[in-house]
C-alpha cells in the first residue's frame, strides 16, 4: 500500500468516528452498532484496495506480456494477409492451400482427406506450402478428363505454370522461390519473424509462427482458417517464452477477375485438346486490356517459351501489353461458367434451314430478315429465342439480320453449323433496322450450339466425332483421325464491309464447337444462284446444298467425301486426306448438268471445280451423288468421263473453260482477302485463325463488356470469367490458448 492510500483510509476512519460521537440526538444503543457496520463496510473496501495494490505489480506485468503476445498474433495475421494478397507475384494462390508447420501438433493440422498426392489439397508435408502448379482440382465426372485415366489426366491445374504472354515472352513461374521465401513461416523458427519493442527498463521481443492454414472451398473462393502463435521473450537469445498467444483467424477468400483478366477468347474443352488454339493473324484492338485463355494443363516449365511459336504469333503488338498489367495470353484450365440460361417468350421460333444469298436475303420466306422484321417489331420489350438448323450466308452483300436492344436481347440456338463466307455476314444492329451492321451490343446477342447436332447430318452425327477437329499449324481447321464426322462448327470468314469496319458483334458460348476465321486461298469463289448446287462448309468439312432457294431438304448440307471415302476438312491447305502425296487441292465450286446438255464429251453429270495449288492449274472432277453426301471418283464411271483439264485459267478461251462451267451452272467471282472485325467474346472448344499475313482479325476487347455480360445474366459473377487472383478478408477472430511463464 502506498502513502496516499494509507492517508485516505486513516482519514475515512477519523471522520466516521467523530461524526458518530458528536451527534447528541442519537442514543448510545444505536450509535455503537452503526459505527461497527460502517467500519466493517470500510474494512471490505480497504481490503479491496489493499488486494488491488498488492496484485497490481504482478498483474500489470502479466497484462503487458499478454498484450504483447496478442500483438504478435495480430501482427502475424496482418502479415499473412499482406503477403498472400500480393498480386505482383503468385503469392495469392496460397490462399487455396492447406498446410501445417514443422512443430505443430497433428491435432492442430488440417484434415487433408485425399489419398492421391496429385489431387487438391496435395500431399501432407509438414513445414512447407505446396507447389500448387502440381496439384489438380478433381475432375467432375468426365467433363475435363473425358475418360482418360488418372495417370494421364489427374484433373485441372490449381495454379498456372507460366506467366502471361504478351509484349514480353511468357516465362515459368518460380514456384520453388515462392515456397522457399515463405518456408520460415512454417518452419517453427520464430526468430525470422520477430520484432523488438523497447520498454522503459528492458527490451521485449515479439515473434509469431504460422501453425497451419486450412482452406475449405473451391476455385471460386471459400474460407481459410489460419492458426497463428504469437510469442514474447525477455531477449532474442532466450529459448524460454515469457508468454504466448494462439489466435485463429477465419479469412474469407474471394476470387476476383479484373478488367485485364477477363477472357474475351477461351479455347480448350478437355485434356485431349492439344491443338485447340491458333492465333496467327489475330490483332487485339480497342481497349487492348483483357485475356486470351488457353484452357490447357502445361506440365513442363520449358514449354512456356514455346507457346508463342506454337500459336503462330509473329509479333508482340498482336496481344495486350503484359508489362503494364493489361492482360495477354494465359495458359491454365480455368473453370468455365455454366451454359447461359434461356429465358424468353413462351413459344421460341424455329427457322429451320436458313440460307442467305445476295438474292434471297431480302425475301421474307428465307427467314434471313425475320429477326429484324416480324421477330422484332412485336417484341421490342421482351427477350427472344430463335433456333436455326444450319445458317449459311454466302456471297457479296448477303446477310442474316438481327436487331437487339437492352430490353430485347436474342439467344440464337444453332442445331447444325454456321458458315459466313465470301462476303456473307451476320448483321447485328442496335435497336433499329436503319442502324449500321455491327452496331448491336455484343452482350445482347448470345449464340449457343447444340451438340453433337440435332438436325444437320443426323444419320452420321455421333459422340465419337467430338475430338475430330483441331487447329492446323497452317491456319484453319484440320482433322485428328478422320474417322468420324466432327461436331458442329462456326466458320466466320467474313464480318462485314472492311471499309466501314462492320464487326461481327456477339457472345458465343459453345464449349464443344470449333470456330475458324480462315477463308479459302483460292482466287475464285462460287456465286450462289437459284436452282444450282452451292459449295458450303459444315462441321468443318467441305459440303454442298442442292439449291440455296429450294425446299427445306434442298437447303440441308451434305458432306463431300474423297475418292477413298474420307471427309475433307475445310482448311487453308487441304492435306493428304484426299490428295496425292505430291499435290494439295482446293475445292472451288460444285455443279450439275442435265442429260440433255451436250458439252461435246460424255462427262459425268455432277462435277466439282478443283484448284491444284502446287501446280496452279484447274480441272473438273466427277462426283457420285448419294442421298445425303457426294463422293469424288478417280476413274470413268458408268461410261462417263470423270476428269476435264482446264489449265491455269478456269475461264480460259483456249480450253473453253467458261463454256464448261456454264454447262454445270457454275458462276465464279474473284475473291479478295479481307480483314475481319469482331466485338465480343467466344468461349469454345477450338478457335482456329489464319496464318500471319492472310488478312487480319481485329478483335475488339471492348471496355465494360464483361460488366454488361454479367448484368445480362442476372448479375451472375461467374460470367466475369477470366484469369483470377485471390484476396483474403478477415471475418472473425478468437483466442484459443494463452501461456504465461
């Protein structure tokens, strides 16, 4: 008890006694008990003061140590958050990790629960954070592994192997560096993370160790429960802890996709897709901030430097600037959002087979203008769904018209394939048929494909064709095995008038469909006309239709097979699937003649115009027409001549080329290489562009498109799809143990 407290107590006693004895009105029988009661009360109070005074010396020291160890744990949580929230490196992926320190009791370690060390959360290794690029999210069903064994396909990589490819080359992410730089967190060596606090008489040393991290959730986010131990010591050399405090912090982990991370282009459906992306003539335009996502497991860091050449990219200016954090090309099998919901009027329209040419596009019965006339005028405040079997738009000035607005958006469902070629385009306008092509907002038009396809070539379509298509290193599409008819395709070799820069504007969600922007290298293309056959492209193959303005059956595509009964891929350079080892061929046109016509030779009734690219010569080759397909022949058939040589000019006078073509109803027009303009996003199985120099594909990474797309689909954040980073936010804290020595 100090002097001031003694004086206070003595003064209280004196005043109480003096007050009682001086009161003459009180009887002696009452005054004495009152004094005793008061003295007892004062004694209790005084005892409390004495106890408080006695304990103050010891409790103040314990409180100080407790506070310092609490400060250590709080500092530890803040340090962990600062490190893991660092978006300049790959630290933020460690939010997804489970771990346990070297000297932690196993009861405080998280439950791992996976027998395989390849599957998340990976092997249970004390004292180290895992290499997340070698750990995989388990395959749900067979969606990613597609039936492959676990040894060939453990799942999808949790973290990437490479950095962005953009203005600078992609490089391996040094996961060993990141792991080793954080190894002291879990080593139990708290000296590496100590802080000295100067007191009035002595120095106290604070430190913390990370006991464990326990993430529960998925790649979309979750919660990581972090256990931190904070310690104090009388000196840095002491092995005895003066106090310790364990603090568990549950950190909410959120996945964030920035503007630079949003995926405008995404290719790759499953582990089998080895050649699902080719970007030879792509140029990112517009905002130039965004990502191209190649959904692919990349196991070897040495492959990072090979990506640019593998994808046919010739110049760094083609991609966003990765040095400024504007995005680029990212290799990782990120989780795609679910297919967009389809909500519209009670009775969606089915337009059947739609073939638009420069003549038919203005005729209402072809349905080429339905979505900007009848299908728009009465639905200006309602979302719409329309289904087509196959959509073929071919020839100069031909188009399929669609008008949309923020109140009347369109979902186009395709049962077969789309072929936009030789000047044909989808003319997506905003709000008015008078607006220019390409003015429609891309988020207001969604294109979905039914797979493997319901109406196009139904007799030969099957599940085995899913893996038949891949991107060719020559640009365009190639076949993998050429054993089955492939899944549906979108041939986008024309967008609009180049001088007016009319873009294709829309959002394509077709994770089993192949997109190609390649066009034929031939000098000529076939002009569509009523009553004549027309060469088209469907399922990535050369095909034909009987009559672009005929009946439903006449407008349905039929594939063309080689003389050895193989489908022929539509690509920049047709390969040996149907040609001899010495030559490569391109199909230019297809036609028929009547039995009454007299060309001077008894040639076959159905023939195709072929260009031999290796010798630069043209010739007609006979076709054997069947019910749903045609097959080339390589010998005289039924007494008819199978081959007519036309020389270097199909319209040449010396070989009567023009006359021969007229017998078969074939009209030609010179083709010109045109640049393409695309605005929106495409998330597909394969995206196959052309070689560098064969025109350009300007893909506008439109600012705010991701925000508007998310808004369209009921503010579903999953449609902000792209390269993520993770951030942790503390939601609650509590003490679990305190020790004092």
